[in-house]
C-alpha cells in the first residue's frame, strides 16, 4: 500500500476545486472498493485523494417531473438494487444485484463504478441499454453526456481534469418496455463477468419498435451491439431471425483472451448470451446450447 495525502471535501464546489488544484492523477474516494484494492496491490499510487463521503449534493434517489430517475453519484449499488424508485425501471436493479457480494454492494457507489471504467462491471451496460445520461461537474461548469460516451478505453473516461460524475439520469420507460440482464460467469457467483449483456426492448403489436443492447467484458469499454439492434428493429422477430441477428454481435465486440477465456470463446459466449436474453425478452422460442 502506498501513502497519499487525503483531502475530505465538504461540498461539490470543494471537491472540484481540490481536483483542479492537485491535478492529473488525483483520485476520488467514494466507496473505496476499487481504489483501496488497487492501491494495496500497488497498481494505483495517487499522491492526492479527494474524499467524497461528506458531499451531500452527490446523494439521493428521486424521480423528477419528467419521470426520469435521478441517481446521485454516491448512491450505493445495494440501494440501486433495492430502492422503490428503481423498481419501475427495467434491467437496472437486476444488473446491480449481480455485482459481487452484498458486502461490496453496500459500499460501492454508482459514481465509482462509472469513474473506475472497468468494462467488466455490471451496472454500466444496463445504463447504456436504458439510454441513461451521466451528469458531470467541473470547477466552472456542468455537462451531461450519454453513459456510453463516458468510456474511452480500459479504465479510461472522457472526464476532463477537475471533473467528476455527480449523478445519472435514466429516462422514464414507457409502459410495456421490457429489460433484462444476463451475466455469464462460470467460476464463482461473486466474480466479474466473462461476458454480460443488458437489453431494453419495446414491442408494439408483436413488432420491435425500439431495442438497445449493450455488452460488458468484451472490449476495452462496455459496447452497444448496434449490428444486432439494426437487424431486429422494426420487425416481427422469430426465433430463426433472432438466431441470425445474435451472430452479428461478433461485429460489435472485440474481446481479449485472459484468465476467464479466449477471445474466440468469448465471441461464441456473447452470441449465445444475446440470443438467450433477447429470446427471453421477445418471447421467441428458446433453444439450448
Ligand atoms: C472484490 C471485488 C469484487 C467486485 N466485483 C464486481 C462485480 O462483480 N461487478 C461489478 O460491476 N463490479 C465489481 N467490483 C467493482 C465495484 O463495483 C467497483 O469497485 C465500485 O463500483 C467502485 O465504486 P466505489 O464507490 O467503491 O469507487 P472507489 O473505489 O471509491 O473509486 C473507484 C474509481 O472511481 C473514481 N471515482 C469515484 N467516484 C467518482 C465520481 N463521482 N466521479 C468520477 N470518478 C469517480 C475514483 O477516482 C477511482 O478511480 C468489485 C470490486 C471488488 C473490490
């Protein structure tokens, strides 16, 4: 474990000012689950760490006047899993439920899981499938961007120096919107995903009117399965069509070989996961394999 200077912030303005003051490489401490682990392993050695625990502006779960779900950056993943406000939103609580263990979920935060930018995390693909936007604040400005645009590379984000995630807005789902999450992890139940898929679909009179599919652990960032979406939108989807469309996911992903499996294995698993999840959501016939 390397030592660092710790600066607890009492407000959002103080947090962004401290980030700007200490510059590149300064880390934020939210739940600390990733930061402290990486520091202990010697993989992350910041000189300065800004503590967010007392920043009240980053807390809260609410539904705004437009029906969007607003989640503060300090929202615990366990609260996303259990909060009544989240119950009407497809896929989100289900994805949060799959993060590690209750102990981790009670500590880890939404802002931390976005800022950490590990592509194998469970909640980001769900947010991307939901077309959620991330709220960002810097010392002198705020902005909002689609969650998928936050991630630029492995453990890398598009946050500018001095910026942090303040929250997330999930648009209101229409009645009848279906969503789901499938995490493939053959080792232990508390592991990171080998491949994960989140999807949200609207079906009107048997026709797919809207579909968003996002995958985790199959590229340096979570990714949208644009090719799969394009193959299915505007159609009455049969199991045969779904089987063909799921194959297109190979064009959208770029997995690497690691301890959880080879790149070619992950490509095959992604096809199966997409087919099974969308088969469940679109109620086409389910097949094995
Ligand atoms: C044993 C273990 C198992 C895990 N298994 C899973 C799993 O199965 N699935 C899964 O999804 N995740 C898993 N995780 C990761 C966990 O979800 C993340 O560690 C967590 O979400 C990070 O949140 P945190 O609040 O603890 O962040 P911290 O550890 O406090 O910070 C992590 C990073 O995010 C940055 N950060 C924190 N807050 C913000 C903010 N508001 N804006 C911008 N950047 C910020 C920090 O600078 C730091 O770089 C696991 C972690 C551990 C330790």
